[in-house]
C-alpha cells in the first residue's frame, strides 16, 4: 500500500527499529542517535557507512538475497 502511494507521488514516512525492513523497502533512511541526526541518505549507503557503526557500536555488513533484496547483519 505504501509503495503504491509513493509511486503515485505521495510521501511515506515509516519509523522502525528493524534495519532489514528499512534496507529492503526504504528508499532513504534517517539514522537517529542521542536525539540527533547521525546520517541520512540512501538506506544501503547509510547502513554500510561509518555513522551506523558509531550508532550501533558494531560494523554492519550488507548483502543481497538471490532476488536482489538487501539484508543487514552485524559483523
């Protein structure tokens, strides 16, 4: 439903702690930490970046399932 709304020109904002859900369905992500913006941009770039490591205290590894959808795991 949300993807259809976005395709039709609407904006959808989803708040989630599920990084795999964000990586799979999100176009962009705003990574928040200690009440501020730690990083913002395309999901895969932000989650693979240094800001994510600082926020979560562990490096995240991004991979792709056979059908091309991304997934996130701690290193």
